C-alpha cells in the first residue's frame, strides 16, 4: 500500500510543475467551454476565474513542497 501511496506524493519541483501544467490545461479547456456557453462578459469572467484558480492552486502546491522540505 505504501508503494501505491508514494505515487501520489509530489516530491520534486518538476513533479509540482507537471501537476500545475495539467491543472492549467484543464482550466483553459473549461474556460473555453464557459466562453462558448456564456458569450459576453459572464463567460469571460468565468474563464478568468478558472485561470485564477490555477494560480492559487499552483502557489499552494509550491508552498507545500517547500514546507515539506523544511522538515
């Protein structure tokens, strides 16, 4: 079970950036769908919220990685 659990632990900055990249790809796709479903300012705001969520999540992932290294 520990071997499987270790697959889901981010250990290096490279792994963190790969996870952030995957989040960004999903968020841009979701933002494009929002802009298609809700034309105008509403869709643009939802797409911007998707992008902002990636920035916040990426920052938290990198901060958690630095915090984990300090111990």
